[in-house]
């Protein structure tokens, strides 16, 4: 079923490429994860096993356990074969991209280099407008958020496409590798327009055309349509891909900033992505709404 979907998705992407062709213009080690209850660490400071959130609702989701290095395989065209199921090791980025348990490696203080007015907006979003968080409405995570999505994703490769399929919301991302230009700047997408090319054994993905609706985490750290993301996927061994992303947006940041970590291959050879039935708000409504006269309203709405 999944292979049929991938084949269909690639066929649709190829058809879309023909339709869009005439358009003009058309690492580093991951931060150490915090200890999990019931988990523990080995002498190297690495969290044992995978594990889920345990008793702490803000601990990391499942992360594939580290393994001894093994040579990676290559595809028929000689590129590193990244195909398979992967889980992110980027600290607690999904909850809060900033701080010591997050994946920011530049700036050195691990904080987003906001301009004052942008910092004020992020603070207000967290305090008064959590209802606007993208995933509370089952929208796509965007880039780079999708790289550290909590349930992991599958990678499929061909000569012309690099495809990631996160378990979250049955989403997928098609990255063209055929040298085409970006689509017209007036087209804005949740996942942006990602184009890739190889630099040795590193896949570099350049993503533009963001819609500015997605958040980087659950803390109100927002994005704008002016964001530009450059990701680098470097296969280190059979079970590890080093990942980094540099984000530039001069409208809200004083400088570019970078996150880094790695992806671990899921150890279960028979693993399959689970069905993900996303219900808007789900059971987390208490974080987004307050009750007034028996009616749920967005938090902060009563102050306006």
C-alpha cells in the first residue's frame, strides 16, 4: 500500500513538473537528549534504547537507539541510500526549539536571534494566541519543523526525487533533484518549494515559497513567507544521517541561525508507519481555549 502510494506520488510529481516547467523562476552530533524516566543513560551519556515520553509529558518522543557504525549502501547511481524509516535526534525541538535542550548550534546562546518586535510577537502568541499553533488544526508542519516531527518518517529515493513521508498527518514532501528552478514567488506552500542537489555524499535541500503560517515549535516561535531554509543530509553510516538546517529571514531575525542533530534508523526491520487520524484540537483543547458562558473561545480573546 505504501509502495503504491509512493509510486503514485512520484508519478503525480513528474506530471506536475511538466505542467510547471514553463513557469519562470520556476555534521554535527545531536544535542544530548534529557534523561527519560525509567530510561537511564550509559557511560557515554547517550540515552539507552528508544523510549517514549514516560511519566514526563515534555520528554522526547521515541528516538532510535544508537548503534555501532556500519558502512552504508549506495543506490544504483552511486548516491548514499537513505531509504528506510528514521526517527529524529534533535533534542526537544518539537516542544521548544530554543535553549540548552534544543538543537540550535548558532548563535552560541542557542536562542533565536529575534529582532525586538519579532520577539514581542512570539511572546504574545505564546501568552494569548496558542489557538493559532499550526498543528492544533492538523495543518502540515512546514520546514524545518517536519525534520524533527515526533513520530519519525520514511525516506524514499529515486534519481530525480528525494521523498520524505512523516507519520504525522499522512503528509509527504517531494524534493526534486533534476535541476529545475524554484516555482513562481507568488505561490506559497505549507512545506515550501524544496529543491535538492548533491554535494559529494551530502544532499543539500534549498526551500523557499513558505506560507508563513507554520510555527517552529509549541512556544509561539513563528515563521514568515520570507523564510529561506537550506538543509544538509549527510549519511554517516547505515543507521545514521547527520542533519543540519540554516534558516534566514531578515524580516524577523538579526542573523541567520542553524540547528543540527541526526536521524536514527528505526531498528525494527518490519516497522510500518501507523495510521494518523488527526482531529482538530483533539484532547489538548485546554491549552488553546477557555470557557466563557459555556462556549469555548481562543485564549486571549477575552482580553481584546
